[in-house]
C-alpha cells in the first residue's frame, strides 16, 4: 500500500518504494536539462551563423529599371558551388535562391553587379565609362560657365559655413567709427582754439607792421630822403641788426 504519510511529507520516492527520489530531485534534473539545451541551442546557432557567413562570401548588388530609370534594388549574398566531375561551378544566391553562371566582371572586392532584365534573367555587368561616352559624343570636359558657377557656389558656402570671430566680422566697422571720432575731436579742439590763434596772428601782424615802420623811418633819417619804389627791399634785411640795436639803446636810455 501507498504510504499516505510519505505523500503528505512530499517524499514521492518513499511512497513509490524508491529511496532517495523526490520532487526536488526531479526539478533539479529538468533545470540542468533545460540549461544544457539552451547552451546547445546558442552554440549551434552561433556555429551556423559563422558557417553561413564564411560560406556566402560574395556580395551581389542587383539593379533593375524602375520608372524608366536604372535603380539599385537590393543586396544579396552568394557562393560558388562545384557541380559535376569536370570542375564546373555555379553562383548560388542566398536570399533569392537562384543559381547563376559564375560572374566574370568584378566591381570591387568580392563585389559583383547584376542587372535584372524584364524577363527575370540576371546579367553580370559593369559601370559605363562616362569619359569615353562624352568623348564619343563630342562633349567638352571643361565648361567655363559651369566652372564659374561652381566658384560662386563655393564662395557662398564658405561665407555661410565658416564661423568668423567678432573682431574679424566687425573689426573694420569698429576701426572706421574710432577714426571718425578721433577726427571729430581733433576738429573740435582746432575750432575751439581758432579764436586764440587769430588774435595771436593779429598781434604778430601789428608787431611786424611796427617793425617795418621803424625800419623805414630809420632808413629815411639816415639818407634824408624817402626811398624810391623798389629801392629799399634789399636793404631792409641788412639794416635789421642796426634797428634792433637802436631799439635796445632806447630802452636802456629810457630806463636810466
């Protein structure tokens, strides 16, 4: 008979007559089995991904005409597979599951271009030589108008993209304002002192006039006649020291 006491205590192994077996042991076994399965699944998936990447090493770019314009459609992976005993090979595409003849035109490192025709056939092709096409068409390689237009575009982009500093942007304007302020201040100072300069010039003119009168009187006293017109111009500078000496003697006599 089944021991109900063992069932109540949870010892399922004792109830079945098996010693050392319980629900705790079963849970541990399932846990380890689950961990092992997860690890095996992850390892297997990793190995499969690595193997698939190493197997499909060719890059296939597929183009087709859409709306009357050649357009890049998608990228696929490919591998070369051997068939038969004669060493023949075929290109197997991974996504589209197509078998194509081995490509002969390579556009890069492990890169091949295919054109999908209207009937679904894939054709290995290369890029057209634009220089050769233009040369055959008689087109000029250097267009003066286009070159000038590119220079204008480059200038506009440089002015828009380059960040100028504050002084680099407004330096000339600030220098012009400072120059105008300095000139204005100089003119104000000049006009404010213009009255004093004019009075000084008047006094100087009076002094020169009195000196010329004394020279003329001295010359007339010495020669007892008035000088003829144009006859005293060369003598006045020579008589200037004598006149100054006379004025000095007069001052001394007046002071005594």
